[in-house]
C-alpha cells in the first residue's frame, strides 16, 4: 500500500469480508428462507399497522419515555480504529498514517451512526408523528441531535479508555452520561417549540470538533487501539466460538465481590454428582458480572421486542423464548464445561447431560417468568397469564428433557 487511503480501503474491505463470513455461518439459505424473510415480512406488516391503527399501548406511553431510549442509544455508540498488530512495525514510525487511519475510522463511525439513527427514527415515527403530533421539522431536528450525541459519545468513550482503566473508567463515565442525559432531556422537553435546539446543536457540534481534534492529537495510543479493535472485530465471532464449546478466557478482576452467592452455600439439599456439577455451573455463571449483565440485556431486549407485536404474536413469541433462552444457556454451559478447570476432571457423559438439563432449566425460568409478566401486562389478560406462566415453566422442563433424551438416543444409535 503506497498511501493511507488505499490502506484504509483494504482494511475496511477485509473486515467486511470477515464479518460476512461469520454471518454466513449463522444465516444460511435455510435460515434466511424460513426465519429471516418471514420475520422481516411480519415486522413490515406490523409497522404498517402502526400507521393505520396504532396499538393502544402507544396512547398510554408518555413522551418522556423517549429520554431513556435516546440516552441508551446515544451511549451505545462505539469507535473502532482499523489497525492491526503488524502495524507496530510501521505506524510507530509514520504517525501521519496513523492519524489518517484514525480520521477515516471516525468518518466511518459517523456514517454508521447516521444509519443507526435513521433506523431508530423510522421505528419511532408512528409514535411521535401520529400519537404525540410532533411536527416533521421538530422530529428531524431531534434525531439530528441524537445522531450527534451518538458520535460524540463514541469519541468520548474511546478517549476515556485511553486515559482510565477499571473502576476509574466506570466512574469517569458517570458525569459524561449525566451531561448527555441533560442535553437530551432538554431536547425532549422542547421538542414541540424547539427553542433550545439551535443552542444544543451548537454545543454538540463544537464538542464533536474538539473531540475530533483531540483524538487525532493523542499520542502513544497504537497498542490500546489494536486491543480495542480486536475486541470489536471478534465480538460476534466470540459468540459463535462459545456456542461451539470453545473456551474463551474472561478477564479476571482482583478484589471484586460477586453480586450473587458471595458465600459458597449449598443450592441443593440432595448432594448427587450431577446436582453438584449443576450447582458449580450456576454459581460460575451468576458470580460473573458480565454474564449477569448480558443475561439482563438480552432478556430486556427480547421484552422490548415483544412490545411491538400484536397480542397474539406476543404470546407466541413468549413461548418461543423457551428455545431462545435454552440456546443462550447452552452457549454458557458449553463455555464453562470446556473450561480448563472443569476439563481437569474426568466426567461421565450421562452425568454431564443431567447437569446440563438442570442448568438450562434454572437458566430459562427467570427470563421466561419475566417475559410472561411483560406479555400479561401488555395484553391485560391476567387470567390467561396466571394459567400460562406455570404451563410455560412445565414446557421449559419438558423441552430440556426432550433435548437431552434426543442427545442420549443419538449416542446410543449412531
């Protein structure tokens, strides 16, 4: 590569090919034909229904609900500098090339943030334009502010990552999140009059320019950029590795107390080998904060997805959550059972299967109960919810036992 423009274009194209190869492993033509395409058709039909006949839930939700959605969306913005480990041999001596790659990466992040913000605006349009009667200029200007906030947040978070580590980084985020929340609170509060919008736009654009210049002027960031870039690049690939049972080492933080089960008490009174193995697996999952946050985020996103569906489909997809949570639980079980510590012990295959089934059942139940309560609240069908919640728990137990029975039969009859 004889210039930085070709180098960045080559890196971007190589990354797209890599991510496409990962997605291709998951979404083959069968999945696309029977799941993705029908899912998109159902979503488009539901979205058209929002314009023709808005759901009753839209009339109950206040406009202030837009604030936490906008804050979370804005703070989820990330920045990835397209550098590789081999760049240490060259870019350390050519800082102008490193600045060029960083500048192109920021511009790419701006494009991705614009696309993500347009998608959010597309989803929120019926709620704002139809229900709350927001005029079109105010609607577009509000999401322009959200877009700039997302870009600013991505730049600012990476600047903080280069300056702080561990709890200091978490603590440094608190006032920044408060600042963006205040900006977006003013934007939501004046979405009808837009009296503060010119000032908010000026502040955010000035902040964007200053962060852009500051990020390019930072020195000795290559090694950290490489680490962050690899983490971002392998984010989805690591999920597939876990699902195939490949152990991926987690970061261990010293002097940290787990949220649950700080004291190693017994979960099961009856002490059998499979129950003890289940207990260790559950404690290993619950004591790791990243596991708990991931579980809560996934269940929360699934619950948010249920809110946009018609009542009948809400109950159908609630039942489908059994298989979704079982698949998610299998991911963590395979990662744990193939960890170096557990691999030290010689465990019988039938013992692993019994422990796996009990682990998946306890993994499914909390999320399934929460999602069932969400659907019951949304549909206002309280009697049906009281009946279906125990049925769902029984079906989850039956589903797990069926999966284990099939696995055992496949081993007995190859």
